[in-house]
C-alpha cells in the first residue's frame, strides 16, 4: 500500500484542502482552471453523508478565501443518494445554495448506471429550482442512453461535461468496443458544439468558476483533434469550448491547448479515500499502469 500511495500522488493532490488548493494555485499560474473533488463515494451512513457535505461547503468557502480559479465537483452517492434520497436532496440544496451565494459552480459527477436516472432527476430539479447558473452535470459517452439525455439537458439550458465513462457496465447498457465509444463521443461533442452555435457562443467566465460553455473531458489526442477541427469548421471561438483533463495526466496536452487559447480545466481530487480513485485511473489507461509498475520496481 505505501508504494500505491506514492504512485497515487501523481493523480491525487493530497489528503487536505490546503494541499489541493496549493496545486490549484500552481495550475492557475500556468493559465489552467481547476475543479476540486473531495474523494469519497457511496456513503452508507447518514452521518458520513453529512460529514461529506460539510467538507464540500468548507471547500467552497476555502476557494473563495484563496481567490483561486476553481469550482467543485461532487458525487451524489457521497452526500447520501444511496442512503436516503431526501437527505441527499437536502444536502445538495445546501451545497448549491452556498455556491450561489459565493458565485461559484458545482458539477454533479455521473457514477455507475444504477444511479444515472436518480442523478439526472435531482439535477433537473436543481436546474429548475433556482440554481441553473450554478450547477452542471456529467454525461458519459459509453452509455446508449446518453444521446437522449444530452438532448434533454441541452434543451433545458443545462451545462454539460462530456466524458467517455470509467465504470464497468454491461453490454446491455453501454458500448463495449472502444471504437464505438469514441465515435459516440465525437457525435455527442459535435451535438454540443452545434447547439452552442445556434444559441450563441458564450465566453468562459472571467473568474474561471462558472463556465457556461460545453466541457469536453478527454486525454485522447484523436478526440481533441476532432473537436478542434469542429470548432474551426463551425467558426466558433476557441473560448467557446472547455477541455477538461485529470490531474497528473497529459500535462503536455493541457499546456499546448492553453497556449492555443482554449480554456483548460483540470480535475483535482484530494482526500483520504484516494485508493478507489487511483485504481480507476489505472484501469482506464495502460500508460497509467505502466507508470505505477515502473515506480514500484524502482524501489
């Protein structure tokens, strides 16, 4: 486990808010925005959900105090979705209310498909409940249902981060071939960009916290190339789309896209529940596993 913890430091900013905020300050100095994630999901006790909520509220305050360009990502299972839906809703409302008071933004992460509909139901409730400017959702390109979900979210004026998806799903719910996931990602990204074109091309917010623009989360050079070409062909500003990447992965792409004038936001996780997150990162990309093994055998 000590070696795993050492290798995980590449992907996790630390165990405390202070360590995470220091990482964000360094990113900001390089012209890169951030979204902070306090690690932990699938709480099984109401007290744990309340504690996680308190940490997220504290994190929003800490971002404000530090003056950094960052918003927050959360998982609904962390604040009680699988324990008590009513508790989860109450906790979510506390978080969104604080974000609205501070002029910040909360992105609701998508989890495995067993929680997709419940997550979307709460998101739409928040969207129409006075939090539209301060809440966004993540949709996963590997799920068959995402095309319909994306249309519904865009029509409602929602703010989307599109990713490929990192959870293991059955073939009845998700594309199993990587090529199919990639194709769907491209098609959904194009749908988002075309929607932006039809409804005007908003600019990224000056404080870097409340992005009204499509967010495309990928480290795949081919997906990035597709999006860049689509932006040019649609005559969109480079400021009309935000690329999002994970802390510790493809810093070269982060910096090159920033230099080209694209907004780039890095997902910065922190906290003591780093192991499940670390294992998902290893499973997503062979290069991440090789990085871990190389460091393991060097010690």
